[in-house]
C-alpha cells in the first residue's frame, strides 16, 4: 500500500510539473505572437520616421517617400553576408528596380554605409542610403533581424516583410503588385 501511495504522489508531481511547463510555454507563445502582431499593425502603412540621408545629406523623412511608387526598405549592415548578397543581386539586376524607390537603412558608421554603397555600385537616384544614428529603426519597425526587407505598395501600404536573405525574384514579385 505504501508503494502505491508513493507512486501515486510521484505521478501527481510529474503531471503537475508537466502542466506547469505547458502553461509557461503557452503564455510565452501568446506573448510572442502578440508582440509580433502589434509591430505589424503599427507599420501597415509607412510609419513616420526621419533618418540622416547619407546619399544626399540632410534628413530624409517618411513624407519624402514618393507617392505612386512602390518602396523597398532594407535594414542592413555592411558586414552581413546576406546583406552583401542582396546588394550584389540588386546591383546586377538594377534595371528591374529602377521604377521603385529603395531605402537602405543602417545604424553603423556613415563611412561604412558609403563604402557599402560604392562597393556594390548602388549609386542610383532611386536608391537612398540612410543612417539610423539614434537607433530608432527597431522602435519604429519592431525588432528585426538583419537583413529585413519591407515592401510598401504605391499607396504606402505594407505588402510583405522578409526577415533574412531574400531572392531578388521574391522582392520584385511583391514590388510589382
């Protein structure tokens, strides 16, 4: 009888422990989902921002995004292999991007941004490099890995977000719609 009671207590402890772990997991999952969704509801249209315009000097504000033109915003870092791959591909396929506005945003030093721009021959009128000197990007767009690409349509509505490296064909597919 004593053995039966001991086994029963062990079983109850195991069940309670499993329920506790499952509850913690579910709560964590709900919190993560809600955080992720709240970021996307705030950026369903182009959010208000201002960053230093490395390409032309001065400030670039979100109101400077051209109406009636799809816009690709890429959060990047010059030492990121995935960012370098995307830059090479955009440069190689530039003709396919000339009808869109591209904003390349980084928090790193201005010299690094300029070197990246020149290395990948991204000196075009429709590509603007921006410096996030005050580290506001994630506050505005939500926590994002590098690279992350945001595609806004002609009406400045969010069409697609790509976290991580993305093929040029995928970017163009969503820019064209």
